[in-house]
C-alpha cells in the first residue's frame, strides 16, 4: 500500500509541476513579445519557460522547508483576490453593455461533465502538502516524529507529565490545522467559483487558460496574468518539496540510512531530477487543459478519493488522535484503538471509507476513458 500511495502521489506532483511551468510560459510569452518584439527569440515560449525555470523556480525548489515559502505564498491569496475582483467587474460591465449571452448553457450533460471533475479535483487538492505543513506548524517536533527537543521547561518534566502535555498540545494543533484547512478551502471555493462563473459569462467559448482569451491589450488582465504566473512559480516548490521527501524516504528505507539524516547531495540530486524531467515535458506540451485532465483523472482522483478512503478504513486499527503513539508498541496501539472506538464509529468509518473508494473508482474509470478518447480524437 505504501508503494502504491507513494507512486500515485509522485505522479500527481509531477503533473502539477508541469502545469505550473506551462502557466509560466503562457503568461510571460506575450509579455516578452511586447518587450522584445514577436520575432525575437526571447519571445519564444520555450525560452521564456527556461528563463523563469532557472532564475526563479529552481532556487525556490532548493529550499529545505515549506516555512521558507510562507511569505511568497501570500501572493497566491492576493492575486486570486485581484483576479476574482477584476473578472467580476469586467463580467458585470459586459452584462450591462451587451446583455446576457444567448449561447450560455446552465448545465452541459454528457462526457464533458467528467472533464470538469478532473479540473475540480486538481484545483482543490492539497492533501499531500497538509502533512509537512502540519509538521512544520508544530512548536515541538517530538510528539510527531519522536526526534526533537521541546523548550527547557518541558524537558525538565517527568515522562508521565510530559506525555499529558504533549497529548494536549497535539490535539490543539489538530484543531488549529482543521481551522487552517477550512479557511483555505473556503477562500479557494469562493475564488474559483467567481472566476469560473464570470469567466464563462465573458467568454462562453473559453480557452483552457481563461487569461489567454483577453489578449495583450487589457491592462487589468495583464497585471492579473503576471500575478498568476508568479503564483504558479511559487506553487512549484510546494509540489517539489513533498515529492522530494517521498523519494528521500524511499532511499533511506532501501539503504538503511538513518531516518533523520540529511544529505545536501541527495537533496540537490533529487531536486534536479524532478526539475529537469518536468521542465522537459513542459517544453513539449503546451495545452494546459490536457495536463489538468490527465493529472486530475489519474493521480488526482487517487489522492483525493481512493487513498483517503483506504486510510479511513485502516484508521480503525490506529490509536485516536490525542494519544502519544511513540510510547506504546503496535500491539498495544491496536488494543487501545479497539477499546476507545464504539461499534457505531467503526461502522461509520468502514461505510464511509468504502463509499469514498467506490466513488473514486467510478470517477477514475469515467474520467480516464473520457480523457483518453478526447486525446485520441
């Protein structure tokens, strides 16, 4: 199960990194064309991607922690807000001057509906980044990974008292993480819905990248275009970090290396492998919609639906959140789990996990078929 999960996550993360490189090229190609002329080699899409990949993205991808990206990540929220407001203003102005478009469809049935699911899955996926973010939010790493030291006053406590303190801290951090997830998902939901609705009202026959429909003459959209490209460049290392961690952990398991040993050589080599491979694909593929469909219908569905369903079912045999698991062995953990969970709780987990897996398999089969037939045709 661990191998399947790791391969699935890496596949999804690679697809995400490729999409961010494509977005960077789509956005800055017309900007460079305006600056240097359309006939200049500097205005070539591949040159643009190579320039920003080596100057901006690679240095960010070399960061060892997600905490180092916390300030640059604020740009994502700011630019999504700006893009949303800009599209709402333009959309309302278009409705006032031109009226409601006659070719707008409220609902479009058929196989195209499954392509929408691919994009939605891709847009709302943050499952892989949650674990490292949760770990870095911790002020005291010991309760999570069993290797670290808390503040001096905590280290002076005896084991029994410290166990109670760390258990309480861990529960509070889980609640805090739940709040972070709720707020971030709410921001994404509102922003994505507004951009999708008003983007469709402005351009009923829209390109897979809505910003490409505005051309280069709209100043507001040019600023939004550049801002979203910056967001894409900042998001790239958010994908490369967990991908690198997965490969690094696999290497340590195979080579029997110490779990917490850090190697700059291994860090750089793994980062460069992901960087070069994703860059090569981004230079060949130019259709962002194709990448979204492929990634969303395969790795995205696995990460968002199937793997969480499996983990939910397996969670029946794990101790509940709030216990310090490092102090007990595996057999005692199972006994603790079965003694603290009621039959109804176990039933809900089994039924819920099974339904999530079944829905994920249905979406996976349907979206994979639609994506494959669309690419062939």
